[in-house]
């Protein structure tokens, strides 16, 4: 299987990432090899260019014809539809598992795999969506659209580091998606960094001088670090739900920092 991955084409891996992380029918255009899905995290930020671009476009275009709060809400809904609420499902399962499982590792994993949503999951989604909405609504449409283009790929790059920091907590047979992500190589790591950092660099250099770039970059990483410590102490490994939760919470940190400077 490793040999198959090593000889697979780069475009196989890119197609797999777009098919895995969105609900657009890319699979009708191209069917990558099954093994390519083990590498989807390597191109997760690149998918963020699409999902962030759609979200930013809906927000900006909506603000031209509708009240701004409605445009923000439509932008959030657009990404939910585009991704099939994949990451939001992970966030709810993450909080259900860690909230209801206590310190019992197996119980946490069992709860996270349960398709039913619990109290902790509902509360986490309500709080997350409320914070996301008000953070974006506090900025003007131009600033909000630009920061979305930055935050989505950057947060996916930061969250993707989790697969290097700890092992997968399940195996291929018990994984919800049936896929275990592989640890990416140095070359893939550089590619991941470029995908995630390029929009951030362009934004900070050419578009905005009102934000403290150190805070915009550092505080989301700090969020990632504390979540990593929390997951490691309870689970000694990550799951797909952990990846989704990490992405959303790191991304939310970007929006909260930007809101502080731009509102």
C-alpha cells in the first residue's frame, strides 16, 4: 500500500482531497485510487481556497443586495452546504465525546463514533456558530471577505499538524470514514505550509496594516497547542472528529483576533 502511495500521481491526491472534504460531485469527473484518500490532509488547505472563496464571495455579493447580517448568515450556510457540515459534525462529536466520556479513553471514542448528537454537541454548535456570526458581522464586508480567504486555508494548515504530533486513535476498520491519514513527508509538509501561509502572507503584505500580524498568526497556533495537550492527555491519539474540531476552533480564533482589530 505504501508503494502504491509513493507511485500515485499528485493529482490523484488533490482530487481525493476535494472529493473527501466537499460535497461537490468531483467524483463524477475523476475517481482517484482509494489509497490517495490517506493523503487528503496534505491538500486540506488547498480545499480551503475553494471553501473560503465561496464563503467570502457569498458574503461580499450578499452584502451588496441584502442587509449585512443576512449576508453573513448566507455565507455560513453556503460553506455548510459545500462541505456537508463535515467539520461541524466533527466539532459536535468532539464535545460530546470529551464532555460525556470523562477520562475513559474507550468511552470517549465510542461516544464520538455514535451518530446521535448529545447536549455537549448541541451547545458547542450553538456557541461556535454564534461566535462565528458575530465575529464576521462586527467587520465591514470587505474586511470580512478578505479574512475568510485567509482564515480557512491557514486554520486547515495548522490543524493538519495534528497527524504529525500524535498517532491515529483508531484503526482503518474502526475509523468512521474508513480511512487512516498517513504522516506526510517533508516535501508534503512544505506544500502544506505554502497552501496555508500564502493567503496569509499576501493579506498581511498587501491588504491590511491594521492587524498585528504576530497575534493573527500566533494566537491560533496557541489554540491548537492547548487543544493538542487536551486531546493527548485524554485520548493519546487523534480522530477525524478531532481534526474537524481543531480546524473550526483554530479558524474561529483567527476571526476573533481579526474582529478585535477590525471592528
